[in-house]
C-alpha cells in the first residue's frame, strides 16, 4: 500500500509560513518568489567486527525564501517557524537581491512551468526505516558481520548503514504547491584479510547499491548469497596474480559501470557546467553546447537518459526544488549528444522551453542548484546476457564493483579501478587478477562500446554523496546500466604505476 506523508510534518505551519513569505515578497516587488520548508532526518550506524562503533541521529528543520527581484537572485533562510519570521526572511531575501544587483552581469529569468496546485508525492517504499528500533538494525549488521568473521581468511569486517528521510513543502508566487516525502538507504559491508604468504592486505565489499527504498531492502533474502560468497572472493583476490598492462577487451558489470557513467556522462552533461558557470568545484565540461546534436559521444549502441521518475532512484522526485515535475529525456541517442540536465534559470538562458527538473538543495539553509538526475545507460531490448558478452571475448577482463576513480576537470581523461577483476580467456572466466585500472578518454571509451546487455542485466547503482557547488552541497543520485562490452581499452597495473 502506498505510504503517506507523516502527519507530524503536515502539522507544521507550512501554508501559514508560505503565505506570509510570499505575500511580503510580492509587496516588495519580487517578480518571482518561492518558499521551501524542509525536515531532513538522518541516522548513521557503524560497526567494526560486529561491535557498534558509532550511532548518530540528526534532524535539520527550517525554511528558505528565494526571490528574483529586478532580475537578480535573493535568498535567505531561518529555523524560526513563525509567520513574522517568514515575512522577515522574505524581506531579507529581497534586500540581498538589491545589494547583489550592482554585481549582477545578466538578468535572471526562469523558464516557464505549468502550475501544479496542491500536489503530494511519496517515494516507493514499504517500511520506514525510522520506525524500526535502532537495536534491531544494529543486530542485523552485527549478524552479517559475524557470518563473515566466521569465513576463512576474513580478519576484520566493517558494516555501516546510512538512512535518510527527506520531507519538503514548496510553494511559489505563481500557485504551485507541492508536499513530498522520500526515504533512502545505504547499507555497506566490507571484509578485510591478509594473505600469510605474501603479507598482502586487501578487502572485498558487497555489491548491493544504495537505494530509494525502505527497510525491506535489508530483509531481502539476496543478502544471504551476497554475504556467503564474500570470504572466498576475498581469499581468491589476495592470492590473485598481478595484471599485465596492455590493451584488453572489457566486459564491465553494472556494479562498476554506474560510476563511469556518473563521472564521464552525468557531470559532463550538466548544462551549467558545460556553459562554464560551474568551474570551481570539479571543473567544467568538454561537452560544450556548440557540440549539441553533433558530438559523437560514443558508439551507436549508446542510449543515455536523464530520469527523475525511475522507481527507487536516489534522484527520483515528484517535483524538484523549483516546482518542476519529474521527467525523463534523452541525453545521448545513438551515440550522439542530444540533451542536457537543466534547472529553470539555465533552461531559459539557453533557449529551452522548459526545465527538465534538475534543481535541488541538500538542506533548508542552501539555495537550490542544478543537480544530477538519474543518468542511465539503456539496455538493448533483446540484448545478450553477461555470460554471452563474456563468450564473445578472446582475451579480456571482466570488471566487477566500484572502487577508486580519477577524472580531469573537463570530464574527459579518466581512469577507474574496481572491487574485483577476472581474466577472460577464449570466452570464459579464468580466475581473478589484481592491480587493475582502465584508462581512456570519455569519447574513446564510449566509442569502443560494441554491445550492451539486455534488460536482464540492468541494475540501478548510485551514491548518496555527489558533491557540487560552493558552499558545497551533496546530492543522492542513481545510475542504471546493463553489462557492456568494450573493445581495446588500455589497462594499467596500479602497483607498477605507483612505483612499488
């Protein structure tokens, strides 16, 4: 049964505060004003070797008023939930705009959006994790840890659980009113061990991704299989031979490929970054607007979408923080760059008729900025299985799980590692290798993609902590993808590259 927005959030003076703020902003001549009240609840649990190391609970409640006054942004926020304070914060936002007007180089205009009058949206989940006793969650993580500690070769186990419930009320001067609630979980379990012969130390992590789901995710029987395989995988990794650097064909599992999508496509196709507005934090983008509809981003098998609607996506919303309804659209089609991620201001400045709903603020005290949607590589309708992709490789590597990454300030030159790697010989897996990193430029890498798997290989990965903006903000985002085959990718030996 669909969840409802918590009554204790709805009992806050949402509309009273919004009415006071918006009325005062209009009185002061704002061309646009919006009001956003948020309550964000978090809980983080951390265990080492089945023993609780830390438990933190947090709650951030407050509101913000954002205005466009005489073509200039103004913004102010507060934690005092009274109508008088709401009106005062609106006055302060207008005053900020007046002071900033002398420094404003271009007039702020927003792309139009249909009015969404008094709508609600709740993310797809069954069991609110904040209704589950903390002791029960700790015991579940401890049980998982004890199982791994009983495995051969496992010396230590780390287990964490991050949980967020995000509630937002938004109203603007044009009549849109939205009330939303979403829940997300990030469980993680990692086993550590040492090979007695070589003295080599390493780790192996479960591949379960963070999700926009409830506590039911942790009770899924699939966790038993994930945990059971980890000790043997770690033992094999510790004894695995070091890779020989060179050119290899790669079959990349979704558990690794999601991060390459995030860094080389997701960030590169944020239009504010491509236009140069976002430069201080992680750079701009090689995928500049003059290349729209002409840049060959990758092979003809490459179909990438932006999506704010996919079920259980970490960036899935009903409406963004500018009152824009969630949408899905093409970013790369048949290998050609055809779209960007937009908020209302960037959409209007570049001539788009409408934003595609990519504004987000990570707290009530922060102004919304253009943030990433769920950017995903689409599977082939009747595409092959992962095993069939592997069968088509004579000499290569199968890459599983994410680990470290590096990419330049233009989102163009990169290298990625992973959790584990398997040699592929004559179409079959031939044991693990280690010390692997794949290196390429964005267009060369995606241009080498010869095949994508079918829907049966598609998995939604992602992260809680995508960083952007100054002052810095973090945002949750998912990336779905199938397994995929890449030909002739450069492989580095990380141990040799480090000089060891």
